[in-house]
C-alpha cells in the first residue's frame, strides 16, 4: 500500500523522483514475485528504516520448496513410495519364512504343495521303549501282572517286558507258567529269562538286585523299571522322551539326599551293565539296590520329579507334607494329590505289603486319623489311604480268582 501523499501524485512520475520510498513500494506491488532485493542495502535507499538482515538465498529456498511440494504431489513420488513399501513387506515375509523353517529348498518346489503321506507322523517309535518288571517268586509275578494290566488299561504306548527266572517253564501247567503266558498273550509282554541274584540280607530286599539287570536289556533304547509293590494310576510314556541320560530317578523325598530305586529310567548299555556288576562284587552285606544306584549315579543322574511319579502311601499318614509338596506354603489336599499321582508305592512299614497277611492291630496303627475342622471331621487322608489298599486287594483277588479258574479249567 502506497502512502497517501504518494497516491496524490499519481500518475505523475515526480513521485519516484521526490519519494524514493514510493518508488520502492511501487515496484514491489507491481512484481512482488519476480524482484529480488538486496535487503542489506535497503537502509541506504530508504533512510530512517530499520531492516532486519535476511539471507540472500530466500528466493532459492522458496523455489526449492515449491519444487518439493510439486514432487510430493506428483504420481512419481507416490509410485516410488508404494514400491519401496511393497519391497520392504516382501523382505519381511521372506525373513519370517526362513525363521519358521517354511522356506522350501529350490529343488523341492515341485512337491511343496503336496500333502505328507498318511503314514508319516511325529509319533515316537514306542517299540524302542519299555516298561519293565522283574519277578523272583509267584507273589511278585501276580503283582507284575497287575502292573501290566494297569498300564494296558490307562493306555500306555511303550512296550512291556518281564524279567523272570530262567528256570521257569513258560509252557508248563503250573500256576506260575499260566500267569506268565497270561502276561504275554493278554498284554503283549515280552518275556526275558534272567538269572536271579540271591544275596545275603533282609528277605524283603534280597532279590531286589534283579531289577538292576534292566541295564542289560540293550534291545531297547530306554527302559523304565517299576517296583511291583505299587499301583499305576496313569500312563508315564512321557518319561521315555526326557533328554538323554544314562539313568534318571526320583528323589526319595522322605529321606535326606537319597535317590529312590522304586522307579529307575535307564538307557541300557554294556558299559553301564558292567558298572552294575562291578558294584555287585564290591557291595557290603547291608547294601541293596538303592545303595548301589546311589553310589553309582547319586551325583550325576537326571532327577525325575517325585511329585506325581513316586508317591508313597505313608504320605497320607504324615503331619508334615512340605517334603512331598516342595513347599511349606501349599496347602495339603489329599484328593488333589491322588488325582495328579501316576505311580503310588505301598510303604507303611512295619505294616506288611497289601497282599501279605497282617493283624488288625498293625492295620489300625497305620490307619490315618481324621482331623477336626470347623464343620466336623476331615477324613480325606483316611479315605484315600484305605481306597488304595482296598483297590489293590480287590484287583488282586479278582485277578487271582480268574486265573485260578482258568488254570483249574486247563487242568
């Protein structure tokens, strides 16, 4: 906008001679976009004006800004941007395929879309693994048959093998022969005759070294030896798939720093079998299978969790349960413990094993007591304990009666 005194002189050209300021403003209004003024000299042209110093490149910056805006608004820019984003997406997908193993080798592209054969599965070859029982007399033969029956009933997939005295005649007509054939024919048990080791000491454990002959069952990749004075409640196939280890055992949680030989998972080999035989030859009179395995493997074997896999019936008769639970904070729930247990061992010394005769007095001394609670009495420990003993006794009696009937029929 021109000053008023300048506008009054228009269209006279005297204005430009008399008023330099008017001259400058006229030029700026006429071509504001095409004139570049060196503002550093503007103070000389317009006396009395204060001019802030400006960069002499303002015009070029304006030009670059205009070009940039034009480029951003162009199709070339957006096509380029979309191409780059698409390329990054493809690279990311390529990396994801490599990480998940789904990227096929170029030679295999012809079959990449074909479904795998129906017989190809991730299922282990269960014939390489076996549950093992050792038998030294007819009482334990019946118990072993009950273990195999339980494994079959709960759906265990691994094989089954029975080590029995080599002097027994499988084809004979006696009761023991019939039981062995029953295990073989009804439950698919593989029979393995062995030489029973009778050693000095307590009769209850004198033959227990026989279980360690499991190290010689080299036809299997892994063998799980289970004591037969126990009951199987669930399959334990998952133990065969543990990381490699010559021996794996649970801790005898009711003792200090001791491993339990009631359940022993071994990788049979000639080397380990020779170690066991050497330990036999060096044993003390009061050393049995538990002492030997602790001497050989107590410091370097794999530990199987005792919880679930090696519960003893005496736990339901105790007052403190933190050794079994692994925590003093967890509340003892006998029903929950039974439901999660997979293998329960009968151990209530001096009460005899459930298939042996006992006095009523001995039974009552070991019978778990009921606990006083707010609403009456809590007898769950007693119920679980008596249920385990009665269940074992009933199954043994039924099994024995059926086999006795078959044996009598055959003879």
